[in-house]
C-alpha cells in the first residue's frame, strides 16, 4: 500500500437497519441486537490531507448541528488511529455533513469509519484487521459495521459480531427524516420488550425485492414503538412512506428518526423521496447494489 500524495476522499454511507431485534441487555447496560444492515449509495463526504497535527472542519447542510472539536467522533477516530500507528502523524480532515444528525442511519459512526479508512490510506499504515476492529468498537457499537461499508452485514452482540449477509437483490431505498433528533439511550430506556430472537435469513438469499420485503415483513424494528412514542412525527413519516406507490415495506432505521421505504424500481423510490420533500421533510433515494464491493482498509 503506497501513501497517497494528495487528498484522500471517502464516502461515509448511510447505514440502514432493515430489521433490528433487541435480544437482551448485558450487566454493563449495553443491549444485544440482531440486525441486517445495508448501505445505500448516499452519505457524508470525508476528505483527509497530510498536515501537521490533527484538525477538523465541518460544512454541508447539517454542519451547524455538529461540533468540530474533540467531541466529534471523527477527531476521536483520527486520534485513536494516530496513537495506534505511532506519534507524529497528522491530517487536515474535512467533513461535508449531508445526512441528518442523530437520525438512526449511522451518522457519526459512518463518519468515524470513513475517517479510519481514509487515514489508513493517507498514512500508509497497516493495522491488523483485529486491531482496527477493536479500535472501531471502542468508538461506538455501529463503527465496526460502517468500517466495512458498503458490504451488507448481519450484526450481533452489541454490534461487533459481524457476518456476511446472504445474497441480496438490487433494491432502492427512499429515506425520510422529520427533523426530530431522538437520543438512542432514551429509546432503549423506554423499550417494553428485550426478548427478541435472531432472524434467520435464507442462506441462498433473496431472488428479488419482493422476496426480501416478504421476509422483512416477518421481522421488525423493536425500537420503533418507543421512538414513535417519543416523537410521533416518526410514525407519521413511516406511514407517509408506506402510502407511496411501489413501497414494499416502510420501517424506521436504527433508533430513529429516519425511516425508509423499500422499492423494486428506481422511479418509485425517487418519486417517493420527492413527495416527502414536498411535505417539508428531508428525503433522498438511492440504490443498494446487489454486489457491493468490500471496503479497502
């Protein structure tokens, strides 16, 4: 692996939980989950360039909702990798924040993972897969799965137990967010059930979007009811997606507040996103490719 001469760019793709089951809670308070995560082709943009010391600048539509100091997970990721790789490594990091904050679609975790991928290339470092995975988990439960984006994955444990997803068809997702951030800890606190069971997707995968949707209908997001009780706008957003033409499934992602609609055709997903934008919501549509490549780390 050769060091990069100029700026390195990584896309921090949105993470969408097609289902999310809560299986229990550990003694340390962390919840055990079971989820199928996919990464549609939209996200924030991370650019890293060689510099003295570490710095972060943030711009984009949601920049004003994020800190640009050590409280930002991007800088924490850079500092952690710098410590692991050895002293004297610096970078100027620019985050273009295009996705809603605290929206249940990876957000800061995806940004941190993209930063790690970019800095591995920029600094020409070769951490072992185990070391990088441990570093990622130390930053947050969603960072390990985002590190492997755009590869779909089955998540277990608190998020650190990852398995390849079965073969998935190419589908389109329309994402919509009502602009109401929901604290994940509060959603977990309000859960009335933590007795979910692991989903068992067919090893051979799904022949088309309808088959995937039919399987997902038998699953759930067990955090959905608690999130909608906290923020009724989330339920309204989910129902608005469900009412769009061609929507095979509408569900909340993660702990909210972003919801998604699943579609077989691009035209239907794009039309759904436009309709929800007309209602004043943030919305976007993008494909989930059938053969997403492995991330280069």
